[in-house]
């Protein structure tokens, strides 16, 4: 039910790329960070208003599970198992050690391993990564990734506009040729059989070029929408980073602003390592 209530399709938006196959050999799908989604706004008639939709999203944010002391722990609703995709829940042993463990483990609902990670260890790691993110933003020697994407989109846009211009010229020439052909037929200078053959050829060519134009118009529209989405994301990113740039201690608001979700892998005891994959909001 929560997936339905969070689906932007109901406000008239087309959303693609929110998950993909792990490999061509497997049917298993893996969620993608929101920054990699393709969202095209106003593609169809909405079922609910945007005001209603975003009000529901605010309710979801406020309904995080609270601890016994009434506080929301800083990673609430953010931790998922890297292997089975289920959420990790907060635990505490007899010695007072706080950690997170996979709900899909054999002890609870499934056949997964615990994928446990200490609260303090995760807090230190995430704090470090968020500070790195902030420092990278203010390091002008560090070229941001989205600059290459923007330049790439600009080149695509220019190439598509050139193709569109060429196709429009071709369409004008075809229309002139068809008009001239009809005039020649009317004057009797073109036999019927040649007229029909040439006319059918022109019409087929015109139809093919119109299909190409439609595809280009669609691509240009998608690029324009991506540019708008990218601009919005960058504006949000700047606001968030400026707001929290001097933070002293990690808290729920910082984690929720910077992070979409975090995947926790199983510990490799031989290598003394553990995969922790952070999916950012931008």
C-alpha cells in the first residue's frame, strides 16, 4: 500500500528507472536511487492533486517508528539488506550494545543472514561520508559529475536540433515536389502510371520523415524535462548542503535530507570488511 501512495503516476507523472535487473541472468530487481529515475511531468490526467499527494508524503515522513524513549533513531526507515532487500531493525543485546540486523534473517522471517552492523560504527561511517560530500561540493578544484552530464545533454540537444532542421527542410521539399507533380498531372505532362508511382513514393518518404520528426520531438522534450529535473535537484542540493555544512553531530534530519537509503552487506570475517552502499538523494 505504501508503494501505491508514494507513486507519482497518480499525479500525472511518468516515472521510469526506479528499479532494474541485477543481471540479465536473474529476474531479481533492485531499487535505484531517486536521482537516477526518469520523471516526465504531466504526461496524463492525474487521479489526485499534487497538494494531496505531497501532504501524504509528509505524513509518511512523520510516521517513523519511535524508540521506547520516544525518540526517532537517526537511521529510521533508511537501512535495507544488500542481499534480500528487507529492512534492518534496531537491536540491543544484554551488554547494551546497539546494532542493526536484517528482518529477513533465519531467526525472523526468511533465510537471509543477519547483515548486522553496530550503531556507532554506522554513525561514524555516515558522518564521514556526508562530510566528504559537503567538502567535495565546496572544493572548486573538484569538477562535479553533473557537469559532464549537462555538457553531454547539450551536445545531444544540438545534434537533435540539427536533425530536426534537416528533416523539416526535407518535408518542405517533398511537399513542393508533390504539389509540382499534381500540377504536371493536371497539365497532362505526367502519365497516370508514373504519377501514382511517384506520388506513393513521396507520401511514403513523407510519412517516414514525419515519424523521425516525432521521435526527435519526443527526445527533445525528455531532454528538456531532464534539464528541469536536474536544475531542481541541484537547487535542493545547494539548500541542504548550505543548511547543514557546519553540523557537529549527525541527526535524523541530516540523514533524511542527504540519504535516500543505505544497503548493508554481510560481514566478510576473513577480510574483516563489510559493504555499506549509500544511495544519496542527489
